């Protein structure tokens, strides 16, 4: 898990997924065939089927790979030096922008991809978020020890933070919104800032709900 | 807009939408035909087509109606008596649960509905959120005057609050999640509480980012 690996020649699996991403972006899900993917990857169809049982499996694996790479990046940010609040802001921003950058060139074909994959995509979402939540929860626990966060339950709070930024993931963006990276970035920062303000410990400011109504 | 109306006999339009909701929940989008909708509503097919040009138009209008009713409820909550923070929490909860309750009996057929409607649904989402944001922004402005919220830009903050709770709207829920109302409610409350904590004015607590790193 934590062993350092140099990046060698791409594996056959990565070559297939790279080829699939190019075709999905250019022609969309429906018009792309397994035959096209094999040709684009420079492989025989039989080799392709040794790695993936179906076009749906290939397409879902391209999403898996994006989330795997993202989770790796989140771990790096979590392990970096700096105030926990800054690291958490960076993580929330990163989870939005890494996904955005991975599919922004899909443009209109993304709608069709999610239309086709929706049930299967929804089914594996929980696994994606669990992996991310683990990294966020660890940082929240660290920040709590350092007095940077007021947070009773790091795991529950981690899920809350992810949920609150999920509406900016590609699945929830229109083709038009995918064209506007800066807009999406600003929205992510605004949500992150409000959430971070909510996590900041209050030493002296009274809670108005406890005072009066 | 603000005139009070007693609810008379349902209009033909409402009868059609009621019939469509029953069929969409029971049989799903693909298996439901315009003929079925006309029969279920007790109308001729010609009358149905006088009101709606296509099955897609009917289905989208059932979603429009849910959002219109919700927006009405949000206005009522905004106009109620009580601390702005409580009203805002109730509004955020309500926007999640009113939608949830409107489609929870769709169960598995909801996946198929959104699969079929995705492009058209995405296109009109902006209009839904603009209507909700207007009501939320007005409450934020009121709360700011009363000293209940720290909020520089009520309109931008309203959009941020909606975005941060959008991941709990039916479009983003799986069939399994639609079965668990209490879970969804708790998640909505957790997000709302964190956002509300972020909006609470800080009179004396220092911002750690300004102090040191």
C-alpha cells in the first residue's frame, strides 16, 4: 500500500484504459465498441477480453482509476506539512478538480456516459467515498488533537464533508458547467470555506441558539 | 404570485400529472406510454396531447411540480416566526425531504427515470435552484440584519448552501438510499449543522489562519 513505486512502462490494463478514455471523450459511450478499444490500444480483441468482460467494465474501470489516483493524491496532501485547515481545504478542492480535469474534455459525451452507466455507477459510488472518507477522517482526527478542528466524530464528519462537496463531481455537472473550470473551483472553495468555518473551534463566541430565541 | 388560493377541484393538468406519477412509480418511465397516462387520468389521448407534447414533457412536469410545491413551502418557512438559524435549518432539511417523500415510492424505477431524462433534467436544474436560492438569500439577508448570520453576500451564500445539500436530492440517491428516510434526514441535518456553524458570527474567537501556521 505505502511502498514507493517508480512508474514503469504502462501495463496492458493502463493502455486499455487510456485508449478507452480517448474514445469515450471523442465518440461517446454508445458509439464506442470493444473492437474500437482493442484497435486504439494496439491489442487483439482476445487480449482485451482477457482484461475486461464488457464495454461497461472498461468504462467503469476508467472511473475507478480516476478515483484511485485521486485517493493517492489525497493521502499525499494529508501527509504534507502545514495547518490542518489548509490541508483539508486542499483535499476538498482536489477531490472536485482532479475528477473535473479527468473528464472535462468529454464535454457532451459525459452526459451520455452517465446516462448509460447510471445504475452501475451508483452502485460503486459508496466504495469511492469510503476510500476518500478514510483519508479525510484521519486528517480530522489529527486536526482535533492539534486543536485546529472542533469535531466530535471524525468519521461522520468526513462523510459530511464529502457529501457537501459531492454536488460538484462530474456526475452532477452539466456539459456547460464542465466548460467552466474556474466557476467550479470557486464554488468548491466557497463550500469548503463555509464548512471549515463550521469546524473551527469556538473558544469564547456564544452560540446564539443557547442564549435566546 | 403571493395571492392565497384555496385548493379547488384538481385541474386537468394536475390530474394528468397525478396519473403520470402513479404510473412512473409503478411501471417506470420506459414501460409507460402516453396512452397509459391518458387512460389512468380518465382522459382521451387527444386531451392529453393538448396539455403535453410528449411523455418526456409529462415526466419533466411532474418534477417541476414537486419543485414548485417545495418552493412554496420554503417561502412559508422563511416567513414563519423564530430565529433565522432555525428557519434556515428547516429550509435545508425541507428541500431534501420534500423531494425525497415525493419519489421514495418510485424505488428502482427512479434510476431508470433519471437515466432516460438526464440531459433534459440537467438542463432545467439551474431554474429549480434559482427559485430556491431566491428564498434562501432573502432569509440570509434578514438574518444578517438581525446579527444571526455572518454572511457577506446572501445570494452567493444561498447558492453555496444549496450546492452543499444537492448531493442528497433524489437524482443523486440510489434506490437503496431511497429506502432509508431517516439516514437521509440525519445526513441533511449534519450538513446543515456544519454549514450553520460556519455562518454563525464570531465575536471574539480568533481565526487560527490569521494567527500562525
